[in-house]
C-alpha cells in the first residue's frame, strides 16, 4: 500500500498527542469511576463469594491478580491470549511508551484477561514501536523488543508482564527504563531464563518489531492504543473506562 508523501511515524505520533489531549478532558470522569470501582473492589474482597480467577485480589504493587490463560505467538509476531476459536476476537495495538496505552491497560487489562480465561474472547496483542522520540534512550523500541523476547519464551506469562510494564511506564521526555530494569521486570513476572535477558540486552527481536511497526503504520493505523472487537475499531469511552470493554465484549458475544 502506498503511503504517499506523509510520514506514517510522524502521523501516528501526531495522532497519539491528539488522543492524549482528548483523554485529559475526561480524566475527572474517569477518576470518579475509579473511586467507585475501588469501593466495589473492597466490598468484593470482603465477600466470601470471590471466584477462583482472583478478581477480588491484588498482587504485587496493588496490581490485580490476572487469571491464568493460555498464550501463543502467531506467525506474524502477535501474542494471542485465550482460545483462538473464541466467539469474540479482540485485537489491541499498543506502544509501551504510550501513556494512553497505559490508561487502557489499567482500565481494561483485567477485563480482557477474564474474557480470555472464561473463553468468551481471544485477545491479540500487537506491540509496535514508534515513540522513541518520547525518551532519551529509545525506550519505545527497547521495550517493544523486550515484549517479543518474553512472548517467545512463554506467552502464557505475557499478560502479567504487560501489566507490570505499563504500571512502571516512564514519563515522556526523560530516560526510559534501562535494559537492566527491563530484565528485572521480566524476572519478576517469571521470565528467569538467561536467554530472555540476553535477548533484551542484544535487541535480538528488533527486526521483527520494526517490520510489524511498519506494516501496521502503513496499513492506516492512526495511533495507539487501537482496539478492535471483531475487526471493528472501538472509538467509544469504553477504551478508557474501568472494565468498559467487558460490556462491548458481552454484546459481541450475544
């Protein structure tokens, strides 16, 4: 597909900035929703009816405990969580330096993990890298490389790794996490094979990451996160609302 005279990386960066401005307008409403969700979460913790998925518990650093799911790496390099034959297909395109992607993961990571664990939906993660200019040490591409390294080692652990990576996402404009810190996060989420550390330090997956990034950006991707349910781009507030995608998935499953 011809890209014309426009630079897809620059266009995607501009779209990402516009998306962040739009998100800031709704921050107050999101905070109110989060407060309400926290209250509900506390009530659930006190209930004796918590399910085995751990939906009412929290793990390290107050993060929700994600239910166990089966993950695989697709031929194109995506990470597919859950049953690939599930009725609903969710696809998430994200850059690990993207603040809006962190908001999305915080709001909907647990809901997606539950949907995958319950067999309601499969969740495909496509990690790309186009925000190296947002850090002083090419964090976007190094973090993206790490995503490919851990996924190929054990895709089952990928959701927990992704959750912690976004939780510790560095602010834009400064230095991103070092390779040493990326290796530490991998270790914390169960990736203790020395080959993973070597892959991260050597940027061994830089080429597949760059290929996926270029393919998606030249296909018309406008920014991150881009969230699709059964092939349809979701542009509603559900993307940033606590468990907002749960209702979208439920409707699609009917």
